[in-house]
């Protein structure tokens, strides 16, 4: 997906946390930061970097405890991710950023927008988590994620990836290979256990975002949902949008939890139109 794309991969020190990023675009352009989901990594946005780099200094990062970014060695809650994210803004010298997150990334992005309104220019919540606690979905995420790390075979990692997608007939070989390499890192079993903390009902309950927090978000916001999201249906996406003042709501058809990957042409169009104020 990145063949022929001008991009760089590297690491930044974020408050002592060695943080991996993919970057594309002129650094003099407005900053855009992209956040992946639980157990994910920067490659979630490999099909979006080129189009967004035309307009933004575009950063896709491995969030705290994920991918090749340092693992802190304790259960991770939303405040930990937000602190690391704001530190990343500082590390790239961005006073204000456009922020877009999917799943866990959307959860973190919403909290960051509420807690640090001066730092967020525009906000995109893409099949965002954090608004509810569905025991069946939480158990499914934990089971698939832990299985993929305990025995990171092609089959277990592919099962975790395909759960995200509407079209189960495709193989998704590139993203499976990328994730398998990450999950085979020494010590990643413990890291995944820390990542899964938000699937614990007690921990999740104190991190859930409700109407008061959503209602405090002042940044122009796009809530993007899909027809086949395995974590929550369109009704939940619409409910989130209804709590955020002035939020725009869009639904992408024939996509699961990763619309930016399953239908990048449509995603890039919707996403850029919003970010550019069209």
C-alpha cells in the first residue's frame, strides 16, 4: 500500500516513551494525527497517508503500549493514552492538530478533545469506542486478541483482522503480516494484557464517556460509522453524534470496523471534505 508513497518511519521521545510513527506530507502544513484501535498499530492508515499528505502533515502513530512504541508495563486506561498523545503533539511541535481516531483511537480522541480543547482543531470519531459496555463485544475482543498473541500464527492473527472487516472473503495478507510481526515481539503477551484492561467491566466503567463529556466537545466533529461494524450498530454512532454539539454524522456502506482500510477511496473523500471544511 505504501509503494510509491513518499513517507517516513521513525521514533520520537515522548516524555521518555520511545514512540513510533509513520509520517507523510510537508511538516509546514497543518498537523493531522491518526489513532488506531485496541491492539492495533500505525499501519491501520497505510491506505490513507498519500491522499492526506497533499493537505496535512500526516502522522499515524503506534499509541502507548502498542505496536513498536514502548510498553509501560501496567494496565492502560484512557488517561494514560491521552497524556501520551498530548506529549506527542508537543514532540512534533504542534500547538493544534486535526485528530482522527478509530475504535480505541476514537475513544482517546474524544477524551482529548474534551480535556484539551485548545489543542484540537477538528475531530473525527471513526467507529469510536468508549460510549458503552457490551459484555459480549468486550469478551470477543479480549478472546481474539489474547489468542492472537498467545500463539501468533497466521490463522490466529488473520482471525483477529477479519473480525474487523465486513468482507470476510479477502485475505488481508499485508496487514496480517505486519500485525503478526508485532505480536511476535518478546514480551507482547504482557503488553496485550495491559491493553485489554479496558475490556474489564470495572475498569471500563470508570473510563466510559457520557453525555457530559461528549457535550463539552467544542471542536467541529465528524462521527463516522459503518453498516457492518461488529462492535456497535449505526444507532450507537448516531447516539454519539447527537451528544456532540453540531456534529456531522456519516455512514459508510459495506464496511466493518476499519472503513479507512476497507474502502479507502470513499473514506478519504469523506474524511478530507470534513477536515478541509467543505
